[in-house]
C-alpha cells in the first residue's frame, strides 16, 4: 500500500512523449496551412501593370455643350476612376492656373473628351502633364485665339463703371474657347447689342477682340 507499481510508473514518460509528439505535429500542420494561404493570396492578387496612355494634340473649334468634369463622368471615361481624374485635374489647375496662356479645361457632355484651352505652342511642362493623364482619359489641347489671362484682364476693365456712358454691365466672362469676352447688361439697351459690343471693344482699345453682349437682367446680391 502506498507503493507505485512498475506498470503505472512506466506510463508517465510515454504519456509525456505522446503529448510532445502531438504538439509538434499540430505546429507543423499550422505552418504548412499558413504557407499555403499566403501563396494563395499572392496568386489571387497579382499586380497589374499600368495601361498605356496616348496623347493627342488638336487645334479645332470646341464642340458645343461643354461643361465642367463631374463625378458622374467616370464610367464613360473608359477605365479612369473619378478619383484619378479629379486628382489629375486638380494638379493641372495648380500647375498652370497662373499662366496667362492657360484657359479653363472642359469635358464633353458624354465625358469622353477632356479639353485644355491654351494659347500658343504647348510647353514641355504642359505636354508632360497631359501625358500623365489617367489611362482611358482622352485629352486634347485647343488652340485659343487670345491668351485667356489677357481676356480676363479685359473683362475686369470692362466691368468698371463708366467705361461706356449709359452702359451698365452686371456680368462678364471669357468665352469658353478664349475666342473673346462675353458681357451681360442689366436691361435692354436703346442701341443694338452689336453696337454696344463694338463701343466696349473700342473703349478697351481692343477692337480686334470679339465682345458678345447679352441682356442678363439685374443681379440681386445675396442677402441684399
């Protein structure tokens, strides 16, 4: 009584050996499973190379019905995501907005063509930026008739009161294709719109710049 039989004592080493063996096998199985899963992920998620981008430069009249690039145009752009296009457009504006030869960029209504308005020969910097446009986005450069920055200055001068006696302008803008300027009157004038446009061009000292005048109506200030 109180003694351990040889049979019971010999079972303990065998039990410990069995437990160690099972632990080693389990660890080996887990390592194999982990390696197989990692290999499966690497196979299932290959990195696709970026698609090629082609650059086309044109000089022609801008098509009608242009508008700013919007978030609904991404699908029509053939692969370029909305985020890619907007980041590229923002970088374009940041790089060239201060250049007097750079005009407002536009996209066609179907979202397939992105047009940059530029006066003169495109610079190497502009060409390089256009070549970095997202894959699937067609970009063209429209040759402007006048430097857009110069037209902006003419609009600012035209909007100053008293340039042409009896003419009250309430709106002013550069034409989308930088072919001239567009001005709005508060009310119907006694003279024709063409006569007023010619008078404004003469007062600006730029009879070579087309001035399109239209009746916009009175502008009511917000909160006023």
